[in-house]
C-alpha cells in the first residue's frame, strides 16, 4: 500500500506543478513504441532540428558552422574537446539559469564534468521511469541499489526514503556483506527491484555458489545491470537464484539512458525518444553499414545548457534493424569492462573505486595499476600545479589496506588501446 501511495503521490505532485513529468513520459513512450509512425518521425526530426538551431544561435563553438544546417555538417566532438573548450559549448541562454552538475570518470580514462538543463533532468528521470517499467519495475516499489555511493551521488536519508531506495555501497561486497544484504532482502516482503553494476552481480552469484545456495525467495521483479557489460555467468546465475530475468542498461552520467535490453532479447532497444544515435567508422567520420562494428556517436536532443551534438561516447557498438524492420537496435556494445582489483589481504574489491578520481580537479587522464599484492600505481596526466597527491592516496588507502604501497606517476599521456580507449584499471598482479 505504501508503495502504491508513493506512486500516486509522485504523479499528483507533478500534476499540481504543471505536469512536466507526465507530458515527457507520454512523449518518450509514444516515440519509442511507435517508431515508424508519422507522428514519431516528425517529433524526432523536430527535436533534432531544434537542438541544432539552438546550438548554432547560442554557443560560440557551433556559431562557426556554415549553412545548410544538417547533422552531417556538425563535427564529431568528445570529452577532451568539450572539457578543453567548455565555455564555447555553454549556451548563453542557460548560463544564468539553474542547471545541474554531473561528473564522470569516463570510460576512456578522462574525467569530465558538464551541466544539465532542468528540462533535460526531467527527461532523464522520465527515461528512467519508462525503461524501469520495461524491465518489470514500477515507480514507488523498493529498489536495492548497489553502486559506489560517492560524494556526487549521496542524498539525504529522507530523499532515499521518499524514493524507496535501499543503498548498498559496491565497495562493501565481502561475503559477510552479501550475506547481510540478502538477509535484509528476504525479510522484506515487498516487491522489489535490483539495480547494480554488472560486476556486483558476479560477486553475489559467486558467493551463492560458494555456499551451495538454492533459490533466494525475496520477491524480486526486476534486475538491471549498469555501467559494465553483463557476463553470461551473471545473467544465468541471477536468473537461477532470484527467478527473474536480468537486463543490461547502456547509459552515461553525462547524458542518461541511451539503450536497454528487453526481457525477451539480448539486443538493446535504443532510446530514440531522447537521442539520435549513429555508428561511425573507427578511423573516419563516416557511417558504417548495419551489422558492422563502429563508434557509438550520440546527439542529445534535450540538453540545451551544454548541447552535445555528435558526441563520441568512447564506446563501440553494432546497430541492426529490429524485428519486422522496426526501430534500429544495438546488437552489441563493447568497451565497458575493467580489470578487478584485490586488497592486500587478497580480498576482491570493486574497480569502481577508481571513480573517486572525479573528486579531484585538474586530472586530464588517469590509470590505476595493481602491480603486486601490496603495491598500486596511479598514472596521472594532470594540469600544471596539481598538488593533491597526498589527499588522493588518503582516499584510496582504506580500500587497498593500511600496508598498501600507493604511488603516483605523472605522465604526459596514457596510450590508447586499439579500440580508441584508455584502460582505466589494470591488474598486473592477477595476470602474473
């Protein structure tokens, strides 16, 4: 009953405030579920044209473009270009408005900060509601959320209670912690959802394997994996233990939900309601054919504060036509995995602790390497004058162990992999 009241309260409050969430929700649902309809096509074209016009009129960077205004005439941009020329990408119409800061450590090993306009933030929330429903989770239900709860993502206890979120830090996934989490879930009789890093599901299933567990009956209706590629092991094991299908979500902090697998298929349904997505050649800015691997390049249709048009995500993917030639889907997303780490006692710890790097300004590129059982190295390309080495070590010491030897190497560049990415975490100790 309380869950249902939360659901009703959300939409009643939205109605009293003008119905922005309801309007956007209907729009996202209509566009994605009627992709080939005339209305859907017209809306997508209008949103794309509007954001291009807005960027040209209100940003220094895009004002330089020559007519005609078409997407193909816009240059490919990336984190480095936007970060190094940030003021040129900011819209003059939104500089003095209330915008929302988001930061990401970046899948390419490049920290990045940008701002979302209020309407973009609403659109992101609505995208979350819509795609959660597609996985079996309804607004108001209890959500067990396993991630790195750093400074950027922490909220008040009241906020978490209102949203019905139970937080569990991914750095606390020892056997004892997992046991405690599962006991908490089984004691709670309400219908609930799981949202976690894909690697967290690996850890949970390995623990359940270890204790020869049977099915865990805790009324789970939805399991969503984020941030990394979902392993076949985690997919089948979570289904075995929790009697619920697992879907993988493809999203980014600086944009939002780009695509999500359906319960029926391993292919990713693209969020055409909020983005325009292209797959371009790895070596040149030309489109690849359906079925070919290429760079995932997105145009955000709703962030007017800092327009991101033809933004290279740093990920690789394959696009195919959906069933019966419906909306194109992503049949593959690559480049979102990191090596795992161990503390000095040999306990497995999450690689997502590397995201704490976002707390430090002036770091252009980074890489964390576990050299031996007790030695760890941060390779950092930092701005001149960066002097927070001591603070960085203090943050990571508790994760690795008091006897951990942590050093910082300053470098001019961190080489790219053949995929165009920089590997954020490398474990030489494990490989040796």
